[in-house]
C-alpha cells in the first residue's frame, strides 16, 4: 500500500507531498513537531504530546494552526489512511510561507504536515538488547525544552555516534553533567537502586516518555530522583538507559569505552521497559473502550 501524507489540508501520495521553498522552516528552522507512538492504531499519551505541542507554539509566539480537535483528527486520519497499527505519527507545524526575511509577520498561514509509518514494537522486555552510547559536548541553543525542528546539532551528534557504532550520543554540559541524548532522555540507576534523570529545565526536552516512565516507576515502588548526574557517575552506575517515543526504554550497557554494570541490561531497566510496554497496550485498549 502506498503511503499518504497530510499537507495543508490535503492527503497526498507521500512521494508528491511538498512544502514551499519559502516555508520558514526551510529557511529558518521555524517550526515545531511531535512524534507520537501508535499502538493498535491509537495514539499513546496523546494528551501529553498535545500539551507539549501547544507549549512549543506558545514559546515561539506561533498561533495554533487550528483547533486541538482538528489537529488530533488529522493525526488519526493519517494513521488510518496509512493503515498503521503499531508505529509512529509525525506532526509538524511551521510558522508559514513568506519571502525570506528574518523578521516574521503576524498572520502567516501555518504549514501543517502529518505522516505516519509502521514500526515493530518490542514484545519482550527481557529480550531487549543493550546499546552503546558515546558522550559528546552539548552545543545546542539555550531553549532545547522547545520541540523545534532546529535539530542540526542533534543530527551531527547522532551521526557521529552512529559512525562510532553507537546507538545514541549522550550530550554533556560544560560542568561535565549529562543533559540528555540527541533524540532521547538519559537516565542512570544509582548505587542505591534509585532511578536518576536530569530535572526539567530549559536544557532538556520534557520527554513525554520520561514523564510516563517516572509515573510508572513510582507506581512500581521504584524511587526516582530528578537531579543532574555527571559522566563519571554514569560510568560507575549500576544501570543506564534512555527513553523516547521511538526508543521506548532502551538499556545502555556501554558508555564510550566503559561497560556499565555487568554489561547486560539491568533488572530495573527491564522492569521499567516491561511496565512501559504494558502501559502502551493498556492505553490503546482504554482509548478504544
Ligand atoms: N525525539 N530529547 C530529545 C532531544 C528528543 O528529540 C526526544 C524525542 C526526547 C524524548 O521525548 P519523547 O519521550 O517525548 O519522545 C528527548 C523524537 C522521538 C524525535 O525527534 O524523533
């Protein structure tokens, strides 16, 4: 079946879907986006993603392109028209199209693009392999809490990581503390078995998966501490992992040249992945009811 993309009011064959060369996202990365997990054709944590999208728009002085309900309808339609059961839906909102000028006019018509694709979900938390990550300096701008399409440092860092055979780049601030990863949030399990991740602020993206995993951890009696952790602490941690919509809860078993723990995915990470996978299945059933 051929893929279909939504662009500004029309559902088009993916290969013919286009935005204008004067779109401000093309010239200035002037756009925001969301990537949402679909399970059994339904979006997981839809509410959290919509709240974050609204916040990104607000922070960048962009008007909402249409009602929340209309945006959700487009995403549901894009999932259905692509016959996606388990997969991802991608929504991008750009400020609009205008002759290239740094100064933007109010009242531009926003560009809205939506695509969806199938992705196999992990079925068995205990079978999830561990991955290697490498550390890189965090050289992004100072508002990475806003989910903009301005992702060049992220793309460069993740490509450098891939060229070193790593799954992700863990980004490190000037003080030697891990901020997050190029496209996911970073976590460790400390010597006391507590799960540690950097607190929300302008220096990390407020991951929807991060929020969900914190809630699931607490529900399962696992202590969570939101505080910065250094690369040194991560190298000596019991376990490490990362989270995102597309990576779920991913065990990290090597950071640069150092093996983490015993080199195998740890029990806490596996428990959190298992709880997260259960949640995604329940969420899709609950939505259907
Ligand atoms: N990335 N940090 C960064 C820099 C990210 O780009 C992402 C998501 C996350 C995790 O957020 P969430 O749990 O809401 O997916 C953290 C998406 C998946 C992407 O750009 O493809």
